[in-house]
C-alpha cells in the first residue's frame, strides 16, 4: 500500500477568533496569520466559537474556571462569570460540544485558542471562589469535551503553531490521522481510488480486509514512527503480531491511538537518522560503491546538523526506483515532509 497525498484540503476545526472574526469577550479577535495564510494552504477550516454559540454575545462579561481546591481533577471545574459567579455556563458548553459531534466527525485536527476557559488545551488559569488564582492546570471545558469525544484527534493551540517544530509535528499528526480514515476506514478520496483499482482485479482479490489494511498502514508508517519513538514503534509491532484474538474494532482503536501517541512526540535528529539508515539499508544492494558512500556521508551530515532532512530524502527518493521491493516504496518517511511542502517557514 502506498499512501498518496490528499488532493483536497483537510478539514480542521479552529477557534473562530483565530480566523480574525471579532467574537472574543471584548469584541476583538486573535487573528493568526500562520493559520489563515500558511496552514490554510492544506486545511479547510471549520470555525467555531462555543461562547457565542451558547448565547453569551459579543461583547460579553468574562468567564473563568472555578475549582474548590488546588488538587481538583481536570474535569472538576465550573465555568462561571468573573463578576457574577452565579452565571454558570459549564453544562451549556459541554452540551454544545456534544451537539457538534456529528459535524466534527469529518475533521482531522483541531486548533484551539490558548488560555481560554472554553477552548484552552493546557495551562488555563483556575480560580477559587474567593477570586484568587490557584493554579494553571486547567483545560477549557469545550476543548476537554472534544478530547473526550475524539481521543486520538490531533489538537494544538494557536500560539504554539508559531513554533516551526511544533507546527511540523501537528501537520505530521493531521496528515497521518487523515490517511488513517482514507485508507483503513475507507473514507474520502482514498476509497474511490482503491475501489477503482480493485474493480480490475479478480473478485477474491478485491479490497483487503480491515485488519489487513491496519497492518499495511502500520507497515507504511513504520520508519516515520521509528523517527519519533523507536521503542514504542517496536511495541506496536508486537501488538499487531499478537493481535489475532482481538476484536477488529478494539484493534483499530488501539493501533490508531498508539500511532497518534507516537507521532505526538517530536522526531529527534538521532531517531530520524536511525530511520534514514534503515531506509538506506533497503537500497544498498542497488547502489555502486561511490553512491553508497555519498548517501552514507549525506546521512551523517544530517545527523550532525550540517544538512537538512530534505537533502537526504531527495537522494533516497532518487535511488528508490532501483529497488523492486514494495516495503521501501510504501514508506511515508520518504514522502514530502511538511517543511518540503513549504509549511514550516513563515515570516
């Protein structure tokens, strides 16, 4: 199985204020050019503002997260008015998140506004009923509900996407999550192409079973996963090898979850170098002495930080047609990375 790039933009949820819409409590916005001018090249946004959606209006009185003690669980919070604590919109925000689930089933990532009592993903300030800030351990109630509905969905905060490494990691996760649904679950444009190819084959050889597609997906992502976490990737391989007794849905959920967890750890130069050397190993017998030395030297120059990853990938792709083996041709690691797509440098 070779995972091809999506030909249309990927649907991604986003906090509406990041689009430049004046929906914040003070009548302003938090426009993100990274989101609207850079990532919009590959994302089709689904903008939502839960606070406006539940009728709080613009402008509106500010709200914050209330807890009864510092050790309170992440879900043991209320969203109340700063000036009037009797205004409690906790259940309304959760109910709104529940109501949006059908629409959000199609998204492949979500970009939330940081520090928001409804949309913040991490580090949201929590307060005691006397108005004193107690900690920054909160998660926005709407964002938390979306996490519970879609536990593997790639999520990030608007502000963190200004960092090239974090942006690249988010893009990698969104691409993988989208590819999972296109290839494993047969949703979207990938299904049409696969079915079209299958129609020319004998009936018995048509579309592989879902379990076979799960294994094929892991195989295609293996070296990219190794670039993020070698030990976890090997553990996932063992899970698949011993999965015959697992129900199909349980296996799919577990594998998808582990893949997204592995990819959430940014790839290190050391682990990427290891994955590149594995890729080189599949090509060595098809290269002459000078070509092998040149490729090995380029990988070493990447390892020490003297050459970009794109230089190594370009050379590996140059030699790729020489190998007849499907495994190395399927590797997502060798496909265009976010940086090569022009999605990581923004000024």
